[in-house]
C-alpha cells in the first residue's frame, strides 16, 4: 500500500463524497462547477493527484492503486468513514480500484467518460501526450487536447478570435504531473475488478468523445452488476460542454440511491 500525501479540499457536510479527477486535470478544473451543488447535502473531499493543484509532482510515477490508497487517506484525514466515489476519466480507474480495495467504505460509484483499461486509441493518444510533454511543447499539447478533449461541435462553434486565447489558456494550465498521470492510465487495468462491485453505480458515457471512446463506458456498464447507464452528447469534458446536464445526472443519482 502506497499512500502519497495529497493536497485536498473539504467542503459541505453530510454523507461523504470522494472525488477522483482526470489525468492532466485537477479538482478545480474537473469538479469546480459541481462541488457547490454536492456540498449542499454532502461532505465533499477533493484530492489533487501529484503534480496537480498544490500537490507536489511525483517524478517516479504512481499507479491507479497508489492513487486509490492516497485519496482514501485524504478521506481519512477529513473524517469520512464511508463515501461515494465520483470518478472522471483516469478517475474512473481510481474509483474502481478504490471500491475493490476498500469495499467496506465505498457506498456508491459515478464513473464518467471512463475506461477499464486503455485501448489502442487511448494508448496512442497518451503516447502523443507524453512525447509533447517530454519536449516541453505545451502549445501543441494544448492544440492536441483541444481536438481530442472537446467535441467537433464545441470546437467549431468557438468564435475565431477566442480560439488562440483558449489554446494559450490550456497551455498555461497544464499540471506539472500530467506526464506521470498519463503513465498511470497506461499501466492500469480494472477489468478483473468490475464483476466484484456491489454498490450502486452510474456510468456516464460522453458520446462525442474523441479521446476515450464511449464504448469504454458501455463496457464498464455491461460488466458492473446492476450498473445504471446514461449518455451525454458531449466531448470528453461534460463539465465544460454540458455542465447542467452533468450536474443533474449526478445529483439525481445520489438522491435516488440515498447516497
């Protein structure tokens, strides 16, 4: 068991919610628009992985199992005995590993734009990520992410004068740990854990996702016993393209399941 100290936010009161963010992201970027709604009725703990937020980079890398142990340590520090884990992208791998390693503590799962293991497209995309990051080419890294993380409709609807500004902002916001976070995805495989999940689970597919095919979400839903499945017509970032629909899906699921 490897527990890495993670900087984390704690907000609200009530039943526990533990957040697991995506690779190349962070708690604020991935959950900033959702946390206030969650915190109205829950205690929300949002840890940043190494190299995101205020958590120092871990140059030796880490695994999804390490991240699972580390976010649970953050929950411990916040005084949460049990919690629902909401995972996005890499966070879905972390969430499933958390449920597998701490079944007595996880009450529910929400898995958005996720995967059980990297397919050939994800592996290739992350190879490009790591190559550009190794070269320090954050502008082309941002351009690649613009094309892969957002839907065609979203990108083409942007005003021309906003495009360069968005790319520059994305380049400036790349977390220092993006390289290692991508490595954690490449080394992860939760397929053997899925059949053992016995808590209420919502799987959310992003049907316009050019980075992680929605077929990966369909696989998760088909392998987790009793999982609910929903779709959002969005690219890889539902919290950016469809924030209200994303928020409603999560809150409705938590309310229906008493989580």
